[in-house]
C-alpha cells in the first residue's frame, strides 16, 4: 500500500507519540511530561505518515517568536517531533515531511524555521545551519572559587515553591529575551516546561528546588532552579547540584545565585548544561579548567523567506553587499540578493542584477543569522566565497552580534 501523509488528528496523538518514543530508542517519557507535550502539540501543524494504519513518520512545528539581533521577535516555526520508523528508512519519508513542512511555513508567513537536532548531519541538506551553541560545565567546588562583583552581598536570596514563584521567574525571563538572540518568547503553556520532570523515575535526584534573588527594594532580579543528587563515598558526602535554569538581570544577582549553588551543604560538584557560550560564570570562576567547559550545537536556523528574515534583524555596522545564494530545497530563495543596512536599525533586502560580492548557501546564511557564527570563519572553511575584495569582512562585521545567541531550553 502507498504511504499516506496527513495532518494529525487529536484522537491519533497517542499512537503518533508512541511511534516517536520508539524511534528515539524506546525510552518512555514520564506521564507528566507526556501530558505536557500533548497540550503543547499544535495538531494542525503536525504531520503523520501512515502505512496501513501504522504510524511510520512524524513531524511537528510550534508557533514561536524568536529573538533576533536588535531585539525583534520574529515568527518562527519550531520544528520538533521528527522521526521515521526504522522499517521505513530510505523511502523518502523524511524528505517528504520536510518538503510539506517548509511549504506550510512559507504559506503561513513565518520567515524562519528552527530546530534542535538529534543528528546535525540530517538537517543540513534541508538548509538548516548551526546558529547557536550551548555550554556545559561540571565544576569541582572544592577547588574552584568565585570572585563576585560589588553588590553581591546586598542581594537577598529566598527559597520559593517553583509553582508559586513561576510568575516572577517568567518576568525575569521575558526581560532577557530581547537582549539575547535565539531566545523564544514564552507562548502560553511553555512556562510549565521547566516544572515538569519528563524523565521516568527520578534517578535519585531531589525534587525541583527554586531560589529567587531579590534587590533591596524587593524586586525580583533572578532565579535558579535545580536538583540535588545526594551521594556518599567512604570518605563522606559526594553530592552534586544539577542546575536546570539560572537567569538574572544584573551581575550581582547572577553572582549571588551561582555562589549559593556552589555552597549547598554536602555537595561538591555543580553541573549545568544549556548555558550560553559567553556565560559570565566563566569570568567568575577561579579555575576555568576545573570547571570542565564543553560546547555542543544547540539551535539550527533555516531562512524560509530570505528577504523578510534579513530585514527583520538589525546589523552592527553599515553594509551594502550582493549575495549569490544557493538554496536547492527552497528555490524561491535562490539567486542574487542585495542587502543594504545603515547599522542603525534599517535594513532592506531585494533581488539584484548587480554582480555578486559573496556566494554562499542558505544553510551558511542561517548559521550567521543570529550573529554568533561569523561569515569570516565560514569563509575560512571555504563555505563562503568572496567575489569582491573586502566584501567578506564588511558583511561579517555587520552580521556579528554583541552577545552569543542562546537557546535556553529544548522543544
């Protein structure tokens, strides 16, 4: 029988999600996590591929607004739940879903599609480029100390019920979004992602704990959510602090929260993942090596409507450059485009008949889009070709951002 691809019906969600869990190794999600994802799923943006009543392919998208350089919140499709049954590999299932999905994103007027990749090699051929990395640390707090800025001791910390503190934490998060490209503004329901343990069992960790940082006037300036994993060895306690979130509005609150986490009784290691690669923590610690920093890819960006996407962000320097863009999967983006920006917030992008200054793929343009990957570094790898002397440096300076792009949570 021929495979059938169709929009997901609500009564098919459990079968569709069962397929997805098996595709990702058969590790099942907690009932709470499963129910949260059910409520977040946008059925009209979800695809299922069926073979005689069996779900063999899935792909979904969330309606996000993503922060870009300059602080604008740009509509973006958050691609997720992508999986193909191992029995149906190499039959064009993934390609057909990506084709349908990107066509729908374009029709819906979203300039961007973004995703986190279980296997980055898969999505490059569909035009997604790695645009943001994430930092992970594992800090030996017996040997690493913090140097904190003035005002840290004036910050008041209080333990709070994660549910009751949620509104205050979300206010802090919302204030940070415009200043950090790659952060999605929270849509309704997404604030609960941080409160639900999607793992099956707890693997020996404590319940979620929240600590809130307040200024002298009582205004909330930051928060951290974490779990403690107690452990013991013949020589005594060997507990670990697992930091899930830490957001703060100023240096003093940032330092106060990290110092608190470093000093939790009976723990000697602090672990944190999904941090920005320019996290101020790296400049607070006394020994970066013993903090064991490592990075990995996080957010992958795909320009769906190239001129709309390029006009939505601002540029750090004036630029006037003609780019020859290759995009075989979304051919409406292919061709020669002139990007002109004054460096003050006004940018125009339109088709051009002028000679090209740069040649690159839409994938590499997606990598540079949020300002964290420089065009010069892509040029050094042969991924961007300079056709007019000086054009690469000019464009790279304009695209580069002041802060590293950051995706604070998965989707």
